C-alpha cells in the first residue's frame, strides 16, 4: 500500500486547527519600560487627581483637545456650570474671588 505524501501546507493547517481547538496560551507581554510607567502615572495625575481640592483636575482647565491651553476662546465654549467656574457657583468659594 502506498502512503500519500503530506504537504507542508497541510501540516500547517492541521497544526493551526489543533491549536485553535486545544487552546494556545498567549505569549507573555513584553515588560513596560520604566519611562512609560512614569508617563502613565503623570497622565493619571494630570487628568484624574484632584489633590483634595475643589474637584478640578489639571486637565479640567488644560484639556488635551485644546493643546493643554487655557485661553479666552476655549473658555467661551464652556457651559456656565463647568468645573472651571466652580468659584462662581459655590458660595463658600465665591467670597475668596
């Protein structure tokens, strides 16, 4: 009896099918470089940390979509109850401005 010769492509297809059925663990993620961790920490501080203050973050007044700038044109687009104006609608703060 003659054996049919298996082609390399058929072997690859069978191997991929077996891995799909049996499951294949994902390769480990490469370690995050230390500077990337610091950048992520800085981003979190800038956009999430209120420092126990009036509820605003650095990003409240310096939004990325405005190139981190705080200018009159940007301020004019904000609604009256925007956190930037917290001193105007919080009586306890109004006395200090």
